[in-house]
C-alpha cells in the first residue's frame, strides 16, 4: 500500500481509505491477498491522458479538449479506460485497488470482488462494481450535495477561475464561493471592460 497515494487524497477521504485498507487486509488475509492502491488523486493532465485512450481526436475535441491537446492525448487504438473527464480522482475522492498475490508475488485482479463491495458499502462509500459499466477496482466517497458544492470544484469552475485569475479580472479569491455583492460584480465587469477594451 502506498502512503504517498493516501496523503495526496482529499483530507475528507483519507480516514475512510485507511480504515478500508485495514478491513480489506483482514478480510483477504485467508486468501493470501493484500490490498494495494494502484491509483488515487489524478492531475487534470493525467486524467486527459487516460481519457485519450480509445478515443479519436474528434471525440476529444467534442469533449472540450483544445486541438493541440486532442492530437497529443488521442490514442484511438488503445482500450477505453475511463468514461468521464469529471472523475472523482481529480478531487482526490477516489482510489483504484488491486491485490498483491503473496504466493505469486505480483498484482492480481482475481479476487472475491463481492466481498470488496460488501465492505466498501458497509462504510458508506460508493463501489464502482455496481455501476452500469462496472469498474470493480474503483472506490469513491460521494459527499452530500451541499458539502460537495462547498469543498470540491467542477472542471468548468476550475477553468473559469484559472482564466479569471490569469487575466486579472478577479483578484481576491479567499472565498470564491461567497456570493458577490453588486458592487463587486460591477467592479469585475469594469475590470473586464477595461482589460479587453469592449
Ligand atoms: Zn477509479
């Protein structure tokens, strides 16, 4: 199990993962298997790289990639490995696991995944094994809508924030989710107008 992978996860998710690893370790001891985290928090470019697998340049353009990115990331002959660009891995709210087969000395996916699912669900976590397109190694923390709205950031919000900061349209981001006053909106619009000479 990789400590670095755990420490880069969302602080809200870390205690769950530690407890889950303990439970899985106990449950799979008789099978000679040790749980192992293969993937945790991903950067946006790591997610783009994964999303590019099994998709054409055109498909990536439709998913919002720039032309350069679409050309760089498209690996249309590869197998599709992810279904979304809005992955919980981006927020550090998901892990993927495999098992270390102690006898064979290598990683395996040949395990009793039903047992994994039962443990995951008993902890209130979401297991990818129940999805329409099952993703059995995937485990994520679904936060309540309000919490999730306050703590995590959608891709489009992230992009908008980077853009606005980069162009100096908005400078003070100490609490980006606090509603703007009408004066702040007016000031922001004026900055935008002056910046781009509308
Ligand atoms: Zn995953």
